[in-house]
C-alpha cells in the first residue's frame, strides 16, 4: 500500500496533524519521463508558463521530488508515490468551453508517458476496482477542440473516484456549473486535486469553527486505501504500489478580472442519499476557504495573485448562482 500522506503538525486551532503530500524517490535519476513521451507533454513547467503565469505555481510546504507534467491545455504536479496528481491547473475561457465537440466515444485512459514506469497508474489498476477513473481537468472543459479533449484521457489527470453517486453525479454537475461560470465571466482558473488521509488512515473533519464559510465537512475512510490488480473486485489484498484512493477532492476557482477566489472540498463518497435536487444549493454545503485546502494538502495555492491574504483566508462571496 502506498504511503499516502506524511503527518505534520500545523498550527490550526484544535486540529490534529494533517497530511502533507507523501514524497519518495520513486523514479531513479534520469528516469522522469519515458523516451517515447510526446513532444506536447513535458516535465518543465516553464514550457507551459502561459497556463499558470497569472496565478503562480502552487508551492509545497515540504521538500518534494517534483514531477510536473505539461499537457496541451492543463498542467499538473504528479505524485509519483500515490500515482495520482497532487493538483491540476486549467485556465478556462468562454470560447474553450463553448465548443460543439463531445466526449470521445469509447476513448480509454492511457498511462502517463511523462513519468517513469514505477510511478505510472495503468488501466488495469482501475479495472473492477469499484472506483471510476475520475478526471481532474474534465474533458468537456475543452469542447472547442477534440484533440484537447483527447489529451485529458491520461491517468496522471485522474484519481480513483466514487462512481454513480459522485463522479457521475454531483461532481459532474459541479463541473458543468464551473463551465457555465467560465462562459459568464470570460476567463476562469480552476485548480482540482485529491485530499488524502494521513498515514494512520484518518483525517480530522473540517469544523464550522475553523471554516470561515461555516460549513462542517467530514470524511469517511475509503473502502480501499489503494487500488491495484491484486485487490480488484471483492479482494481484500493490500497493494504494495497501487493507486492511492483519496478521501475527498478539492476545487479552487479564481476569476482574475474580479480578483475573486472560491474553494470547495467534497468527500469522495456516494452523495445520493443526501443530495438536494438543486445542485447549487447542495454545493453550498462544501464551500470552504483556500486556506483550508492548503492545510489539508500541504500546498500554497495562488501565490502570485493580488490581495492574496484576503482571498485565501476569507469566505469570499460565491461566484456561482
């Protein structure tokens, strides 16, 4: 089973140690990317600076073994031990999300060629796992260009996600609302990623007291800490080097024109029994601050935006209506 988080002490009221990303030297020196990695996919974020320059790259709170991957319209930081992204940044604009292309029929996820073999999730890890291959940068976000949509079907852009009651339910509706917001506002930055339990398999809840948005958000331990071919189906076997299963997902939205940031954290569970008919109303329960996301992931987000302190610490008025 992968070491999904490193517990660290944070000065966060009464909260216990929270998880920072787990970093280990999974890839040997010089083995960061496969020789056949396509030219569009590179490991130097400077080669895709236009995708993140306005907001800055997230900064890690601990020393890391970075595995940045630039794709055509999004950039991510790959966690080589968890075999998932730690975060994915995508700049959206009105034209990009308003195309007529649809999700490519029969398109399958591919392994990420820009990370070494030992760090790659592969399709068979997910087969009969009980979890969806959950896009972080959604394919529909790039409907203006079919090649951009195809480029999202890579497992460095996915995490194991609860299926019908989350990935194919409220999370899908959330993604559609984000696209509508990008249409309405013209330009929007979206940062998406997983939240993991600590090394003991636990994670403190977000409390109303500590959340400026006054929402309490709790997390359930996933049925499997990691997925791999050895524990497919009903198997209870542990994975020695599987794909880590998150307890939740976060999404940060930033409008550079309005200089406004919103953040959401949603548990990676089946939401159907609690979900309201109005998805906007239901999503309000998961509003939080960027600061909370930082404390649960170990990254500092939006480092280069103006007025950063207020935008990350306050419950900024929602942009979604």
